[in-house]
């Protein structure tokens, strides 16, 4: 009896967390204007939201009935395919959107290199 009640409360908390994350992902899809910005909402936030909803379903089925591993398979499929599809969408956007150039990173001479700015060289030698 006690474990059933704890399981129900954990399922309720997972439902609330999943609903909040899914709502934030939907709002991000509506509010963000750039396709590259829109990729962040469904892939990151939506994946966590749907994962929490599926976790709540799995907990509820184990507490009240015989249990099911179908939700676990759906979560595994979702966590594997969402980043791959986002990567493909980003590559298509970058290849087809030829009129917009990407901004240069700040301090381009030191980005992703071992080149140290002159102001910081005396800190390294100490």
C-alpha cells in the first residue's frame, strides 16, 4: 500500500515535469524566429518532456497493473533519433540558406587554438 502511494506521487511529479518541459518546448517553437534557434526547443526540451511523460506512464503501469517495457523502448528510440534528426535539419539549413553568412566568433585568432592573447601571456609564464 505504501509503495503504491509513493509510486503514484512519483508518477504525478513526472507528469508535471513532463508537461512543463513540453510546454516550454512548444512555446519555444512559436516564439523563436530563426530555424537554428527553433531546433533547440524540440530536440532538447521536448525530449526531456516526452521522456518524463513516458517515465510517468511506465511508473504508473508498474504500480497499478502488470507493468510494461513499451515506454522504455519508445524512450530509447526517442533519445537516439532526436539528436540525429536535429543534426540533419541543421545541416540542410546551413547548406540551403546561402544568403545569410554566419557571424564570426569573437577573438577569431584564439578560438579553438592554442594561441594565447598578448594580455594573458604573462599569466601563463608565472
